[in-house]
């Protein structure tokens, strides 16, 4: 992957507790090409948000990167000193959070927060920053941008605030944007708009996106590739079309089976029996083996490594070529 | 905004009248002012003449009405004890109390906010642990004990600072100030610490807990994710949000500084209105006591009004709702 913009290799995120370290992200590797949209999906607690936080260097203590590396444009960024990493944040990697209602500081106008961000990263004066802020608000589709610049966050609706958040994340034209559940807190009617704003802007500016979500619909619409996470590990990663149409890993198959299909008629939704293991009780071998109907003895002993099956990489001993899926 | 102000001033008048009424009626039970004034061997006729002269033979309501009517005109009567107008006595003593309360307020605010922010940002440093432990002492020790302890250490043992009085003062117009002489400034140090320490530790603990709360919010995380400098995040974004709830408490606490000055002034023989009040209690000087309580009530009312106005300056959400309720 010589052309990768962002490369995450064997990333391990641990939380130190009194009873030893909890591994919340365990050996995650993926690469992101410039302009590519990578979806990170999984259940709550699968470690997808933590992976995003680790990449941008915003893990909250006691969480920390215990092993692995994060490389941006050929330079390791996980080992950068605080101040150098601060300059990467916002300038080279932007971030969009889940809840637009709480992401903006209530005491500053939208314009103040935009110009502050712009002037932190770009050598412009106040007037230029203000003009750029107006352009950004226009870009994310906020009507009467020059007038709205002096409004406070509470004067915007939820969808409009998320547009402002996106404008802030893109203020210094970063190479990568990490969007952590950007639509989860929004009305369904607004979700599609926000996703299309994010997608269009990133395509236009050539920004790569890591889209963290549990919404497969959003992934199907937006992502180029998708990584499925389970218990802190990536179980399957590949082009979005292949993973959705022909999932190979038993967990991915279960996940796809649990999505209602409008054309599918009255068929019962498939459930995966059991629940994801707690971090202090992750099974030996494949983390999914207790819930897996295809599990063999080997799955309970040996942790599977990534194998290429068709167009996707899969961490499974059993999964065969695509024909084996029904 | 104007309607809001008028409403608040109206409320303030009611508060003042209530305080006046309560204090005036309470002091009737403190004792008989005449017996302290005329002495043991006065005849009953003397006493009655004195009572008539002071208007004490009138019913309570009439006495209260006269007091209010005169107070509105800025006349608070004659002190029974000293025989001079109460207003003059208070005016002489007020600068001492106000300067002390002002210094204590600045001391409490500056160090309270500074240590609060420091202990919130450097949660695990040894200095934080020291400050937090010492602050417990500040909260739990009574004011007079702190004052006596300071006097013992800095005046008796080290002989650095004076143990009582204001030192030399300079008179500017009707205002005597201790700010302009060295001995005046030196005399301020110990009383200021004594009076302000409790408020300082309170403000510090409040700022710390609010700051920790704010630092966990999403907008602080987002501010970090935007790559803003630590300084901008901590002082631009976090501190400003911290101060909103802190302003309320501080307002009430700073009003209390003037009221609590009584103890500090007594310990340090500080010639302020609190000291004057204590002397008045001993001789049942009703006009003096009632005027003093009115003065303290006035401070609270002014401080609270200022706090409400400060909200408008800090929090834009209030400005909008004020416009909305007006229109």
C-alpha cells in the first residue's frame, strides 16, 4: 500500500484499570487512499469510535495506544509530541462528532469559532478568515451565510448545527476527516442531507473520510470500502459492494441478515444469538466463536489472521469462497 | 432590558422594606435603650422625658413609619449611644469596611479562580494535592481562629505585620483610605486574608468542579479536535463556560464579605462599620443597628443586581430570551 494516505497498522488501544489492562481495540489495520471513504461499522462497543479517536490522538485517559502505528502521508503521527500532534489536528485530520447540539461552544458565535479555527491553522488576517468562514458556511449549504455568521449555536436547528460542525472540521482543508456517527443524533429526514453534504464536499476537495457508524444504509450509500469490527478487531474489510452483497465472515453475514429489506417481504429478520463479549472476557481464539454457528475446534484455540477471499480480507478459519454463502 | 431593570429595582425596594421591618421589630426585644443611656439613679420622670424625646412612647408602627420616612430622606436618626447622627458615624466607618471587603473580594476571586483552574487542569500534580488539603482547612476553620493564628505567626512571632488597626490613613474628601500609606497597606494584609480565605477556598472548589465538568463536554473535545492550542481551549472555551454558574455563587458570597466583616473587624480592631455594629449591640443602639442591617441588605441587593447583569454580558442565550420576552 505505497499510495496510502493514512495507514493504521496493528493498532492496540488499552485502558489501564486496577485489574489489568482492558483491550478495547486489538490489532486493527487498515489503509486509506486519498479521497477514499472508508466505513467503520460494528455494534456499540466494538471499538470503532475509539479507533477514530486513536487516529486523531484524542483518546481520553486512561485509554492509550499500547501498540501499533498510525502513519499519515508517510510520517508516523501516533508518536508525535503533544504540540506537533495538535498542529495535525484540524489542519491535516478533521473530526466531526455525533451530537451537533453539544459540539459547539454555546458562548461563541459560529463565526468566532470558524475564524478561530481558520486562524489557528492558516496564515490569514481577520478579514480573510471571515470571508473564508462565509465561504465555508455557503459550501455546507447554510442560507444567508454572511448574516448567520454572527449567530450563536442555539439559534440554529440540529441539522444546521451539524453543517456548521462539518464546516469547522473542513475549515483548514484537512486530508482526512473522521466522522464519528455524524447522523445518529439527527432526525431521519435530515440525515440524508448531512451525509450528502459531507460526501460531496469531501469528493470536491479530495478529502478522505473515515465514516464511523452502525448504520449500514449510510455505509452502502457513502463508503467506497467498509471495515466490519467485532470486539475490537476487524473481522472483514473490503469494497462496500462485495461486503454488503456477498459477506464472507459469519458475523458480517449475520449483520447483513439483520437489516430489514423493503423488497424482501415478510421473511423473519435473522438474529445473531448472544451478545458481544465484555472487554474483560473476550474468548480465546476467534472472539466471535461462542456465537458462531460455523465454529470449529480450531476457532476456539487459534486467533484467525486476515485472509484474502474474493475482493475482501477476512479474519476467519472457516469462511470459504463466496459460493459457501447462501 | 429596561423593563427587567425596573422590575428588579422594585423588588429591591420590597426586600429593603422587609429587612427594615424585621430588624426594627427584632431590636425592640434586645433590651431597653433608655436604661443604658440614663444610668442607675435617674427618676421615672427623667426616663419618661427621655422616651418622649426619642419617640419611644409611640406605638411600634408609628416608630417604624417615622424611621422609614426619615430613612428615605437619607436621615437615619441619632445614635443613642454616641449622640451623633447615625449617617455621620457610618460614613466615617464605611471606607474602612469597604476597603477591607474590596481587598478580600479581589483576594478571594483572583486566588480562587487561579487555584480552581490550576487544580482542574493539573489534577495529579503534587501542588494540587497540597492546595486541596489546605483548602479543607480554610473551609472548616472559623474565621476568628484564622485571624488569631495569623496574628500570632506574622505579628507576634515574625513581627512582619501589624496586629490591629488600619495604620496611617489619608483623607480624600469624605473618604479615609489606607491604600496610600505603607503602614495602611501593611495593615490590610492580615485582615484581608482572614476575611477572604473562606470565600477563596469556596470559589476555588467551585471553579475546580465546574471546570472539570466543562472539560468533559463535547465542545471541548471538538475544540481539541480542531487543533486549537491548549491555551485557547482552557481559557477561551472552558473557563468562560465555567464562570457562568460560578458568577451566581460568587455574587452571594461577595455580599457576605461585607456582612462577615464583623468578626474580622473585631479580631483586628478594624475601625469599620462591623466593629461599630458590635459596639451598638452592647448598648441597644436601635437606630444604629437598624441602619447597619439596611446597609448590608443594600449591598446584597446591589450585588445581586450586578450578578444578573453580568449574566447578560456572558451568556448570549439569555440575551435572546430577554428580547423574546420583551417582544
